[in-house]
C-alpha cells in the first residue's frame, strides 16, 4: 500500500515535469525541423537543419538585439549592485537626519504599481529626447527599491566592531563598503544580481513603449515585433528566434538553478 | 558625528535625486495628466473632468476590467490549487527532488514573450499540439484562441502554468513550518491523510495562501504581453486586458491624459481588491 502510494507520487511528478519541460523541448527540436516536419509532435527532427536560424538571422537584426539585451541587462545589474549597495549602506550603517523618512519612502515604493507611473515616465522620456536611446532603457532602472531593502537587511547583520575598527584605521565609508562589506555580502549580492538581470532580460512592455528603431530593440521586443509583424513567415523561424532569448537563460539556469530559485522567489516575496 | 551625518547625506544623495526624477515626479504627473489632453505633439491642454467622465462611460475600458476579472476568477484559484498540490507532492524525501523542483520552476525564468509565442503554437486550432493530443483520444479540435468563450480561459491556464513553480517555492517554505510534533500527534490519533491535510496542513499554510493570493492577483492585473502576442485582445475584445488598453491609448492613439487616467484607475482597483482579499482572509487567520 505504502509503496503503491509512492509510485503514484512519482507518476504524478513525472507527468507534471513532462508538462513543464515538453513544450520547451518541442520548441528546441522544432526550431531545427524543416517546414514539413514542424507540426509533428516528435522531439527528434528527421532531417535536422539550421535553415530556420539562418533565415531568422538574415531577416531581422537579432545579433544586434542580443548585444542590446546583454548591454542593457549588464549595465542595469552593475548599477543596481553598486548604487544600491551605497544607498543600502547609508540606510543600514549611517545615522543622519532624514534617514527614517528615506527608509519609509523606499518601502512605500514597493506598493506603487508600475502601471501608475508608466505613462508619466514615458512622457518624461519623450521630453528628455530619450526615445530610441539606451538611456531610456537603462536610466529608469538604475536603482531598485527591492534590491536596496534586501542589501540593507544584509548589511544590518554585519558586526559594528568591523566598521569601528576600519574607521579607526582611517578608512572612508565607501572603502569600508567595497572592501569589507562586499566580500561578506556575496550571497545577498548574487541574489540581487540574478533577479535584476532576469527582470531586465525579460522586460518587454517598457522597450515596446520607448524604442521603435529595430537596431535599438532588446531581444524580447524584437522577437515580439518579428513574430507579430509576420516577419518570421513560418513557425520554425519564429521558434528559432525565440531560442536566441531562451538558450542563454536555460544554460545559466542549469548551472545556477538553486541560486535562481532562491533569488527570483525571494525577490517576488519581498517585492 | 558630524562626519557621519555628512557621509549619510552624500551616500544617499544619488538615490534621493533618482527618486525625485523617476518616482516622485511621475507619480505627481500621473495625477496631473488625469486632468489633461495631450498627444505629445501639441501643447497639453486642460481637460477638466473629461478623462474621468470618458473613463466612467467607456465600454471598452469596462470590458477590459471585466475581462481581467474573468482571468482572475480562473487563474487565482487554479494557481493556488496547482501550487499547493505540487508543493505537497514535493514535501517528502524523494529521488531527484532538486530536479523536480527545477523542472517546475523552469517556465518562471523564461520570458513571457517566448511563452506566449510558444503557446500560440500549442493552442493553434489545426496544427497545435494540444488539439493533436486531444484528437488521439477522439476529441474534436477546440479553437482555443479564436473562440470568445475559450480564449481568456486558455490564457489563464497558460499563465498558471508559467508561474506555478514560483508559488510552489512559497508553499514549500511554508510546509517547513508545520510542526513535526503536530503531524505525529495527529497521526497517532488515527487521522486519515485527508483529515490531516484539512485540519493541520491547510490551516497552517494560511499565511502562504494569502501571499499567493495577493501576488497572483497583482500579477494578473498586469496581464499584457500574453494577449498582445496571442490574440491582440480578440476575439470580440474578450482578451483585451486593462494594461493592453492603456498601452493602445498611449502608443496607438497618443492619448496621454486618458492613458494615465487608466493607469491611476488600475492602481486604485488593484489596491481595493487586494485590501478586500486581505480583510476577508485576515479575519479567517484571526479566527
């Protein structure tokens, strides 16, 4: 009886896992199939070909979009780590007038839905002349309230004696932050880095608003425009273009899945 | 002490400037835009209550609100049930436990745009895999995304599939907190596994359920890329979401004042729905 129940659990898990994995496996294999085979359920292409990838690459600037996405996501992640740490350090370790108010405002920001500020931010980009520029994709994301609060929480746990003795040695606050706090805060920094990078990498609504020039589009945006505009022309080609967005993420996920799950679930709960 | 005060100000200054430009200003300007007509080209003009009156009588807006509620009524209960079921299945010593968890979480890390393109193909009436599987058991093809009755449920099902791994993690963390002594005690009392679930596990997971409810509701109100890619809001506008309507007003019609009004209204609706949910379940938690 006990082992029968156990078997049922494993069968259930296997069916569930198949539901989550099969569509992605099918996408990967279909991107390698010639048009006559694409509709089939089989995972093994009978006549594997890179034609879909060649077509996709030649019809829209996917190479450039890959570059844009990497540039934007990396810059934002770097900024959120460095600038967020600086803010978090001030909030966690320095006493100054206005700090409680700043903390309250940062916490309050988590409650403001993005839709409220979407249009005013867009009109601000128009007024600044930032439409069709990297600035519009990057600058509004330079700071992140969730990241600041997470890092602040972590910095609060670092013993005051370390800070005191560093100050005694004449170290400035920024040096204390980057030479003493950063090495200790690596778990928190990697959590922030993953959810920031993934958030930026997958973001599509904001780019759709502020970028119209195909050469400045990020990958998810170009993919959407390409698939909707009929540029793909065939299913295999549109799946091949989706693969460009998915493969780097899946490779990183396979190596770092524990950190990914911890990071993205943690950010959602706190955010 | 003076030095600490000065460093505090210096180090928080960049964030304060950022807040002023990219949070305080947009929030204030959102309110101002409610009372403006602006097409981004000509000078903005004072609109009085035009946008609010238009919003109140705009059947397209209320259609989008109703659609979003249809989405939520299917998505949220389904999300809670599937996340809870998978978490319960995982909450035991298992071979390959990390693998199962990672498999369930995979769609969470994939871009919504990719998932939407992929599922458009899975849902396709003639060549889609889902209808292909149904045909094998003798079920006639269902026009998932082109029938006004099935389009929104189909999208809700897909979004549930995409996000479930995220909520499984929340429930798994909650299951760690069910006291082992209670589990043992209730087993000695001779409770069936259903009784154990109903009277021990489920009540002790109430905080997680409230969290899943709140997050999946907020997330549901943000529905955009799925209808944008899969249906364009059709058929018969049945999958037009509020955010898609906001985007269309800003991007296609250049009505900044009206789009901002929709944004403000949506923020208020989200706040009200989440407050009602919290109050109802908070009462359950206190009881």
